């Protein structure tokens, strides 16, 4: 598989930056939080309304990223203190490289909103996936889409080494498949919707889940920042949980949707379509054995081992339980 060295080098770079000191205002008067555009979530309603600033008693600066690997690098350098909706695979890549990050909550589950799309001109579906051999594929390396791509190719018996894999952010991958520059493109959110205008998926979200290809994001942060600011982190998670609950109630949907869509850089219809495929587990569910209380560390180990087997990263940790910190979320409850 081409560009393997690029992902391994990125992981090594993140590990080298891990010792960097966080640079935010004296007295923790402000923090910086990473998030994604074209990825509509209830927390954005609280973001726009200044609810986080009020609850934390600090100014929250928000910066958008195009991948979870970029979030890891920003947290390693100290430029970002928390990341909302970082994919588990990029988190695993960073943790496996030695970056001391912690998962703090389950931000969203979205098997239907992360996938690979085959160009319609090829007329390839699940029954003819073997015909992908030799084709050019756009994949954002080290992300949930990358993990899903590897698992799908393994399922269909397609040797990844036979493909020309190009590292592209989802937005770039969407443009590439539209212009006929690649035969398949992988991504999520608004970019995935644009990809689907020019092709088809091989497996639905339900079919992926049946194969054990789970897709969920987390809120993450550097372990040292979390340890020194556990109360602030707990308050942050509480605001997020309250926003999720408000959305789930259905009573505030119209008001929230318009704000969320605008903050995501999407129109209301597109944002609503994405949100319809999202699941936001309650705090109780997140703390259960099904998620952070048991299944998550084992799932992360499985993700890491897939990356090791594919040659994308050099090694995995023996156990990822230490990368999950449920303390702040339990306190928020």
C-alpha cells in the first residue's frame, strides 16, 4: 500500500511533539477546542450561544480541522486542549505512537455517515468488489474512514497492496471522484454526501456494523491537561451532554437545527440529513460496559492491530484501557 510511510512518519512526529507545553492564558482564562466543519452536532448550539464559556468561566476558542490526525498533532503541540468528535482510529494512531491522550466521552456513533464510494462509471458493487484491484483510491490516512476502508477491503478479499492509495482529506477526495481523478473515495459528513452524487457504497452502515466495523468519535484531550483541569473538563462534558439531551427531546429541534447548520457551514436540509444518521449515547450509556466501561478499550486494540497488520503503524499497545478516563464524565453525571 502506498503512502504507508507517510502515516508512520506522522505518528512518529506526533510522538516527538508530545513533550510540548500547552500555551494558554494564565489562570486558564481561555482554552482552545478543536471540532469539524460539515459535521453537525448538538454541542454547536451551546458553542454558538456561549454556554461553554459561561459554564467553564473561561473563554473557549474554537478551531476547525479536516482530520482527527491533525487534531492529535495540535493537542501534542499544546495549541489545542480538547477535541470534540475525534475519530477513534486517529486517536489510536496517536496513542500507539506514545502520545498521552485520553478519551473523555463518546461524542457520536455514525456507521451510516462514514464510508467509501466507488465511482458510478465502474459499475462495481459488493458482488464485484474484486474488480477494484489496480484502482486509485482517495483515503484520509489514520482516520475512521481509513480503518473502515481496510476492513472492507479485507472483507471483500481485495489486496490493499494492489491499490493506488492516495492520502486525501474527505473534501479533496470528494472533488477528486467528481472530477474522475480517483476510482473510489472514502470520507464522512458533507464530503461523503458529495461523493455519493458520483458513485455508490459497497456496504451500508448496518452491514458494516454486522461485520464489527464500528464507527464512533470521542471527545479527547492530553492527559496532563485533564489531570490539572478535571473540574473544567467535567463542566465541558456536562454542557455537551445537556445539548445532546436537548436535541434528543425533539422539543428544540427547529431552533437548534438552524443554528447547528449555520455553524457547520451547511444548509438546513443537509445538516438534518447528517443528524438523522447520528446517535448520541446518554452519559449513562457511555459509562456502561457497551461503551467506555468495557467495550471501547478492546475495540481500540482491534483498530490498532488492523493498522499494524496493514503496515500503517509499527506497533500497538498491549492494552488501551489507560487511554480511557471516565472520571470527568462520571462527575458530570
